[in-house]
């Protein structure tokens, strides 16, 4: 299994309601793209203060790298990215193969 970890840092213009709506929109990709095997998300809850402004994390699971690769240019994913862009200050993406 391949995990696709996405951390979002929003612009100052993205208020709490906008951030929540974006998170729900992102999470709904699970239902709209069959290649997404699982998807979990949540707001940062770490007390360490090391988040560098990233406030939301999403972890998508794919059966394999080929499914992840097909997800990236998927029209539903690209449409979401376009809706996200006006509110996005930064994004960090890391993919890894699960060892369990």
C-alpha cells in the first residue's frame, strides 16, 4: 500500500468556515475517486508548535503506486486542486510505502 500524505497551510483570507469546507471537499474525493482506498484527515492537534503553519493533514491510501499515479491527474483531483488554490499558502506532500 502507498500512503499519500498532504499537509495544507492556508492563506490568511481562509477563515475557519472556508478551511472546514475545503477539508470536507478534500475528504469527499474518497467517494468520487475509486482509486482512493482510504482517506483520513484532521486539523493539527500537536502541542509541540512545530507545524510551521500547516493546519490540516490528509492521508490517502492507494493499493499501489500505479493507482496513486492515476489519481494525480484524475479530473476530480485536478478540479479540487483548482478550488483549493485561491486559499492555499503552501502544501507539503510526502508519499511512502507502508511497512505494515
